[in-house]
């Protein structure tokens, strides 16, 4: 099957979060299943610097917002993906410093709507075989709001490829004013609450939800949660409609075991597996990390609780800052926290590190190597997200023998089995789950985890349970293949 993946991020070219990992992982899994997958993304400066053998395949002109621009379609090779990618180069929109969505000061690019609106227009032209590539997909798989207009543009065609739209995080709706809707030349009847209009804005996310033939999100539980007002961000009724039509599906993301594997991970100093070395080698990794973070080894026997992620309310970072002083007072636990986000949370964490220099280690920023080292070195991984569409760190943690403490939401709920008396006896327990996103519930669950940590034989069994879970992409890729098949179009 010929498949076109449209995305704004792709590991290892450009990454701000799990979207990049999910797109590369699924694309590779589908290629391994003998599908013909072309991935297309904007030609950011950083992405171009990462690809080999860049060549221009075609160029075309697109109009929008009062201007006519040339879009060059480039192709480059990525050895990690065992194939090539297409890059859409519109120089004044994508050839800039900063990440895909923000400048170096952390402010959104003022023209993001125009940038991704025109990118989506070019993707639609590729999908219709009007871009000079002499290639047409049978299915266009679009990811998140940045590509939400692709299914919309394709709805205007009499004969077109099938479309599937994946919601990676409903919290980001791609909202822009009517002026952009008009400037992009979208049909005026679409400015309606039943179509693309959302509280007097254009929602590119809603465009994908309304216009695609099939809609997916990245875990079964999240697919249920977003149909409720509490987590629907105002789109719950639209999503309920797609669900009733049988066109909203939850498919759990996989993880890339070639990158995240403690037996082969090039970014950790000592390797181990479920069968060999997980106790001794994890401790050696812990020693290296503690020396790197604090220059000392005095806390080697104490449980180390890790966190890697965005320092924002969604990730429950305020719950972590609330319980750390209490746990320092009541236990010998230590904490290593890696991430960047809201300035207030960054400052609060740095203050904790200053108050407890031998117990709290903080790195503000993102380091891929440090992310791997925290997973390999920690005894527990903290993931108190208020909502989590899928989550990958809990999977990494399980595979690395680092039982996670998670809130019962979205993909966390779908992938972690709480360690209680029943599941421990049955051998199905893999981590620790709390149900209410508040400090008391989070604290009591960590205390329950620390108590089990004090029982080494039970703890090692729990570690092994997690490390033997299969979080590969193949099962999910086969489910997507089912959805790609022809069906009655709306």
C-alpha cells in the first residue's frame, strides 16, 4: 500500500516531544510490514542539516494570505529510518532558527497558521499527484493540528486518497483568526460550528477531526476520555459524533526498541537485560549518574526517583514539587529531574536543589543522553500527568527495570498494572498507579512503592515483569493497516 505520512516532527530530524518518536516508529513498523511509506515534513534548517544526499525533486507555487510562494520538494536520506523523507521548502516560512513552532525566546512564530496552512496545501497537492513527483498515495495519514487542513483540502477533490487523522494531544488545537481562514481561501460555508469554526476561530485540529475518513488517538483510554467534557477541550461533542459513526479509534503508540533497550543502549554506561545484570548494572549506572550530578556516592543505596519531561501543569510537576520535601523528611529517597518548561516551575525545582543539594538533582534543559541515563539509573520513575494521551516514558521505564508511578489516565492507565497484593501474587504487576491527581494520593502511592523497594526479592520480580513487556510497534501498525483499507466515504 502506498502511504503518505504528513507530520511537523520526525525523529531524529526534529523533535519537541513524543510526536516525533511516534511518527518515526510507526513509519518504520509499516515499512517492515512491506508497505511503501513516504514521510513529508517542512524543511526546517535543523532538519535539512540532519539528512544526507538532499536533492530537489520538484517545485510548485501555492497561494495564500495575499502571496504566491514557491514550494520546493526535496528528498533526503535518513539512515536511522532506512529510507528517504520528503521536505517541503518554503524558505521565508521554514528556513529560520528556533524550534518548529517558536523562536529562540520561546514565543510562538506569529505566522504559524500561515506556515502550516500552506504546508498542508502542498501536502494535498502531493497527495493528488499534482506536485511533479509522479507518485500518488492510496492513504494520507496526518498527525496533529499542523496537518489538520490536509483532509480538508482533500475533501474538495472528486476522487482522492483516503485520509486518516491522528490526535496526539487534544490540548493543542491550532487556533487562528477568521482572517487566516479567509486568507487561505477555505470555502466560506466551512466557517460554521459544525465544520472548521471553533468559538470564532479556525481550529486546524478540528479540521482534521471533521474532515478525515478515520480519526485515531494514541491510546484506547484517551479515546474515551476526550469524548467527555472534562478532557474534550470543547471538542467532545464533535468527537462523540465521530465515535458514534465508528470512526474514532484508540491505538496505543509503540516504542522504538532499537533506541530504547538497556541491553544495547549506546547512551548508558552499563548494559543489562531482564535475564542478566539488571540489579548490579543498574546500580553502576546509578553511581555514574550520581557522580555526574553531585560528585558524590553517598546516596547509592537510597531509592532514586527520576523524572524526564516538560515542566508544565499537564505533567503534574506541581505534584512533584509538593511531595519532594515531604519525602525528604520521611524517607531517604533522592530525586533527579530533567526538563524545561514554565519559568516558575524551573525556579521552584532549582530552589529545592539548593535546599537539598545531596538529595535533589535538577537539570534544566533537554538532553537525550541524560534522558536515557535517568531511565537506566533510577529506581522509580515519576509520571503524575493530569492527562496523558499515550506517554512513552512509562514504557521506557518498564523496559529499563524502573517501575513507574503513574496517574490513572490515558495511555498510562493502559500500559501500567498497579502493584497490589492480587497483581503481585499473579505476577502481572508492573508499576504503581494512583487515581486522584492530588499530592496526597501521589504521596501515598510513592510511599507504597518505597515500602516494596525495601523488599528486594519482590522488587526484582516487579522489575522483571516490566522488562518483559512487549511495547513494539508491530501490533499497532497492523491495526493502522486495517483502518487504511477502503471503506464507505462520508
